[in-house]
């Protein structure tokens, strides 16, 4: 089975996002990691390779710094890596998806795995966009995946329920937490990953049609009120919720 | 600027966000129409009219009672063109987040996900959406001819504004590759955290799943959904679709009650835009208190039963 995994490098979840005076994101203090959802995608690819044999190729679009995320995926056990070179990440996910689709078309992939969402831009768009651009089925927010012959059965998390979807391969799958438990890279894996060359290709980027005009901090909340230090504060809490906040 | 509101239905029931987006379209002061896709849907016009829809177009296809990612997207893209819309509004629900980008891709349109504010600015839209799980807010512009926007549930309120909806039915014939075979509802009709107006969440302080009847009891009295911190989910006490936070769901209810949750940055990222936050925690230094509007520093096993008791009285 020939599997591609699209991965993004994102700030780690601990990171406090600082803004510059020009109201852009200040990247200087950010600790970058492999997008947590993409770890599930890599893990699923490795498990499928263990079952069906074949090859796992990780693909990432971005500037030089994303090579460290690529190395993390290789250290987990991916076989090959491609970086689509850009100066920065496009602001428009449709542009990213277009460039990824162009690269994916060159390989003969049976399955394309992604995270359901990148935790920086939070677009949650690329899996569905790739489905349309590649003209193949795409299912995202997947918590259970079974591949059998040319067919795939996916359980997808929706609001308050799950959906069961069946489709043919090749297909695009977006991974949600719960799909699996990503493995830690072994020391051997880390050493091996260092020797795998990262193939670099030039990006074919269309123009961004989504622009970020500026970033702002969310409105600050006023420091809260401690109503009491025992259950005796409960009537007052309920009164405030009813009369002051008017939410109950 | 003409707006098309996609009214999402699941198993023949309209989702609340459909009415919220009609309210938003009216607030934007632009002409708008509504589109519905499904098999047996004709009786939904009355409900849409009650919230102010003046024109509803049904795209009917007997084999599309269940959601089909590519099938629905083809129909919706055609609807945008046929109905002459420049803006497509969907809910940032599971379906909206799937259908939106596919439809946008067909139309070569740009899409903004999970928006919390939309305003008309000349003949353009100015959109606000949280990024980095709400750690920052981005002001967005879409420069494509058609603009696709998914709006976060619960941000705009549905407003009753009775109108008589003109109804049109179109037979929507498409071929599609993917369709939902089955909807597996763990707990049928369970209110999802992303749609709930009130959420009661429990964390590691709950000690174990056997104590969750307290969270559920309080949630029931509030008409709330139940949420959880990642610690509670990782421990296997709660299903992960309840997880609130950076790698869970981002929510903005009117009221968020955090019980035995410390308030780690990843948790706060998912719920800090709640209108009111209540924290119940025995540690006065827990970071959740910095964000909470109202806090009680005490043992949750005293406080929550007392809340249930007082609410029942
Ligand atoms: C990559 C990554 C992603 C993450 N994503 C998320 C996410 O999406 N959502 C999320 O929630 N977390 C997330 N986390 C985890 C986060 O860092 C915290 O570990 C987690 O939120 C802690 O959960 P908690 O508050 O329930 O537990 P704790 O931090 O252990 O807090 C328990 C609290 O309960 C209080 N308590 C204990 N007993 C009682 C009692 N009897 N009465 C009253 N109070 C009591 C304690 O004082 C304490 O404050 C993520 C972490 C990482 C590394
Ligand atoms: N620059 C990128 N390079 C490779 N894959 C990406 C990139 N951006 C996003 N992805 C993939 O698309 C998924 C969803 O991203 P998004 O739609 O941006 O939230 C991510 O989890 C990644 O798997």
C-alpha cells in the first residue's frame, strides 16, 4: 500500500501567541512541533504499512523550519519525505491544498492521510479540499478506519454522534484524536531519520484569496469574583447567575 | 451582495444554526435566500419562514436523505450559481465544516472557517475568526468572487420574525461516490458541546467516572451539555467528543461551569470566549479563577450536590 501523509508544523499547544506591533504573529519565541492531529495520521499510516506492506511518504509545505516536523514523522517510521518549498505558509488553505494536490498527483497513492485540523490556523479545510481537487472520496474527523481490498470504512465523529462512511480507494482521510495512540520515536528511529534525504520541490502557488488583515488579542476578561469558600456560597452563585448574568 | 443560507438538516430535522444564520443574513441587511438539501424535506419551509426566510429552495434527491460529501457539495455549488449568490453561509458544524470547503473548492472560492463575527463593509465582508484555538482573533477578507463562510453555532441568536416563505422545489440529480451509511448515535439526541448554550464540564478533580452523575445531574437542571477536560478524557472517564480545549472542541456558550478543572492553557484556549464562566475548585491558585466570572473555592463534592439541591428547590 502506497500511503502519503500531509503534515504541518505548528506551534506547540503551550505556546502563548504574541503579536507584533504590526498585528502579525510574532514567531520568534515559538516552539514548533508536528501538528498533534498529524501524529495520528502518521501513526495510522505506519499501522497500515505493517498490515499491508508498502511505503509511507510524508509531505509538508512550508519554509525551511518545517524540516524538523518532517524529521519527527520520519523518526516515527515514515520511509520518504518531500518538502514543498515556500517562504511561509499561504494564508488561504485553498492555495495550500492546490499545491499539495499537484504534488500528490505525481505519486500513485492509495491513501492520503492528514490531520483533521492544523492547530494554528484551525481551518479544518484541507482534507475536504483535497477530496474535491483530486476527485476522490474524502472523509475527515475519523476516529476509526478499516481498509479492506479497494474499500475503506471510516467512522467519523459528528456533533453528538458518529457517521459510518464507506468508499473506494484511493481516498483522503483526516485523522481525529481517538483514531490511535501515536508511538514515540525510538532512538534508532531518530538516527535512521537523520539519514533519509528530504526531497525538495518547488511550489506552484496560486494567489491567496483569503487575507488576514490583522490579528488581535481576544477581549480581556475582567478578573473574576470569588464568591465564597464553602458550599454555603451556592445560593449567592445561583442568584448572580440568575439576576446579574441572566444566564439561568 | 446576495446571500445564500444553507439550512442544514439531519434526519429531517433542521439544525439550530440554520435559524441563527438567517438572523445573521437579516442583520447584514442584504437580500438572501435559503437552500435545503435532502430527501423528504418539504415540510421544513414553515419553520424556516417562522425565522424570517422569504425564499426557500429545496434540492430534493431521494438517494440523498443522508449526507454525502461530494453529492451535497455539487448540489450546493450549483445552488450558489443558480440562485445567484455572492456569499454562502453555513454553520461551523461537523457537516458545515466538511461541506463548506468542498463547495468552495468547486466554486474556486475562498472560505473562512468557524467565524464569530461577520459584517458588511462596502461591497465586501469583514470577518472575524479565532485562530490558535482562540488565543488570537484574526480579521479576514475574502477576495474571491463567491465567499464561503461557516459561522460558529451560538454566536448569533435565532430570532423569530414570521414571514411566509416562497417555496421552490428542484430535482437535484447528481452522481456521488461517498455517502453516510449509518448514523451511530451513542446517546440519541445528546446535546453537543459546540451547540449548547450552557456547558457543565468536569476534570480530574471529579476523581472518577462513578462521580459523573453530579455533572450530568447539574447539566440536566441547567439544560446543559456535558464537557470534560483532556485529563478526564485521557483517563477514559469520558468520550473524547466531550473534550473542550485546543485539541478538543472550541466552545462559546453563555455559561461554562468548570468543575474540578485547573485551567491549563490548552483547556482555556477552548472555552475562554464563553460569556460567563463559573469555576468550582478547591485550589485558590488554580489558573481557571483568573478567567472565571464567579468562583467558589471549595470541595466540589460539597458544592455540586448543594447546587443540585438548590436548583431542585
Ligand atoms: C498537546 C496537548 C494538547 C492538549 N489539549 C488539551 C485540550 O484540548 N483540553 C484540555 O482540557 N487539556 C488539554 N491538554 C492537557 C492540559 O495541559 C491539562 O493537562 C489538562 O487540561 C488538565 O485537566 P484537569 O484540569 O482536569 O486536571 P488537573 O490539572 O489535574 O486539575 C484538576 C483540578 O481539580 C481540582 N480538584 C481536585 N479535587 C477537587 C475537589 N475535590 N474539589 C474541587 N476541586 C478539586 C484541583 O485543585 C485541580 O485544579 C493538552 C495537553 C497537551 C500537551
Ligand atoms: N502546509 C501544509 N503542508 C502539509 N500538510 C498540511 C499543511 N497545512 C495543512 N496540512 C494538512 O491539512 C490538515 C488540516 O489543516 P487545516 O485545513 O489547515 O486545518 C493538517 O492537519 C495537515 O495534515
